[in-house]
C-alpha cells in the first residue's frame, strides 16, 4: 500500500467516525405500557390469544361498522381484497386467495385483523370485537356456524380448508 493510499484511508476514517457515531434522530422512546400493548405473538396453536369471545352474529355489526366500506357486503365486492369465497380455486386458472381458500390457520386471521385493521386505525377494536369479526369472516367462508363462539380455546380448533395446503422445503 502506498503512502498516498494510507493517507487517504486515514483521512476517510477520521472524517467518517464522527458521522457514524451520530444518530439519525428517528423515532421516539416508547414506554413499557405502550410496548406491551403492541408486542405480542399469536401462534397457530392459539398461544398468545387474549381473553374474550364473539360470534358471527355479533361480528356482522362490527364488520358493517369497520370493514364493509373496503371489503363489501359479506366480504365480496369491495374496493380492497375479497375476503370470502374461492374455496377450491387455488389449483384453477383463476385462483381466488381469500380467508377461506388460502389462509391455513384461523388464529392468523385474528392476528392479522388485530395488527392491521381497520384502516386507517388498527388497534381500535376490543378483543371481543376481534373475536366476533373473525367469527364473521369464518362464517361468510362457510367454515363455522353463525352462532359458534370463537375464543382463545375454540379459535385454534377451527379447521381451515387450506390448512394442509402449505408444504415445507425442509424436514425438521
């Protein structure tokens, strides 16, 4: 390495170190209570589901108040993703990926709605409302009855039509 290269490298390190040590100033500190409210994991077996319950009958009200504008009546025909129908269509020329045709676990529906819906205010639904609207979405996909109570005990037991439709590339 030439003397010129050593000098250039030294100068670059000398100039870069203070810049690297500075924070970009993004974000804000979060308190433990706020973190606890959003830091959760819900597993396919139901581990992590909160207390609460709801039926599709109750969920229809929640759906109409929070979901119908984007997803349409019964989860079809809205301006955003279709949520119902499509069972058996995945192997066809026009697969319809809906909750009933694609999602392998009912607990994932609850988890997704809890984290991301309704737009633009995710997190506003109570746990009972979340169970109820999840029950409604399962009902409109002909997976459960309209009066079946969904809770932390019953939701993981729901057998989704595509539960065995995903395969692993590796063996455990």
